[in-house]
C-alpha cells in the first residue's frame, strides 16, 4: 500500500503551500520594495519549477531531455524579449 501513496506529490503540495506562505509574509511584514521583490521572485521561480517537475510530470517521460531543452529555450526567448524591450524603451527615452 505504501508504494501506491503519492508521497512526492503530497510533499510538493506542502512545499507549495510553504512557498505561498513565505510570499504572503512579504505583505504582512511590510518589507522594503527590494527585499520583497527579491523574495517574491525567488519563491515564484522555485514554485514554477516545482509545479513543472512534480505536477506536470516533466521529468517522468522517456524524452525528458527534449522537454527540458524546450523549457530552457522558452525561458531564454522570454528573457531576450524582456531585456530587448527594456533596452528599446530606455534607449528611445534617452535620445528624445
């Protein structure tokens, strides 16, 4: 019966709740903007990775390397898009 209990998923759920509680502490403890944003970004990325691996079963298929490469590629494209947009906005603002 022990092998039928989804222990990894239950522990992942509890860890997600803990990460959510840590993110809520930013609001309740009225932290500074820099510290609060750092905590929120770190907990958001950890929780996104946790959800991807544990609940979307990204690491359980036979072609998990292709799945992870696709995820890294998507994150890289998102970072380039955000940084390129910021660069364009700042550069345009400085030369007006």
